[in-house]
């Protein structure tokens, strides 16, 4: 019945995902450009990823920061590993979390990305809340129709 609501929520989530992925691309472009000019000890250690997961009717959007580290295998090749950085409460990562982990040159690009990403996370969270309400509304309306139609 309320298909327009569902479609609107999906479209909004798609818009957020597209914008988050654009921020991710800009961040990594800048990160790689700077990293390529630096010695190993000065290279950046912080990154983030955007993941869209198909769960239920409306996809979920995860935007998470991580710290990178490298492990050397027996053949002398390096493999990148990562550990997630805790966000804490709310939709914004604390810049203090990054200052202990990041190179100084990374802080401004992290701040700029996070300033935008925090708003995307907040909107995504609220779309999630609305999608739950949409589910309840849809179910209750179906029951209402059954009762009204004498079933």
C-alpha cells in the first residue's frame, strides 16, 4: 500500500550511498597522492570504507574508519590488514581518536571527510528508523484491510 514511502526511503539511501562513495574516492585520491611522495615512516595509516548491505527492503549503509598496518610474509611480500576505530556514541568520530593514530598530514583530510560523513551517517540512521516504522505501518494496514473486508 505505502509503496511511495518505501521508494522514497530507498532513493534517499541511494543518494547517501552515492555521496559517501564520492567522499571516499576523493579521500583516497588525496591520500594516495600524498602517500606516494613520502618515505615509509611518514605514510598514512588511516582510511575509511563505505559499504552498502542489502538487508530487508531498504539497504543499510556502513561508513567506518580503520587503521592500516602491514604484515610481511615469509616471501617478503607485505599484506595490508586493518583494525576498526571505535566511533563511540552518536554519528561522529572524535578527531581525538585520530590524532593518536594518524600522521599529522592526514588530520585535515580526515576532518574534512568526517565533517561530511557524520551527516550522512545521521541521515542513514534516521532512514533506518523510518524503515522500521514503515514496516509496522504496512503490517498494521494489511490487518486493518483484512478486518474491514471480513476476513
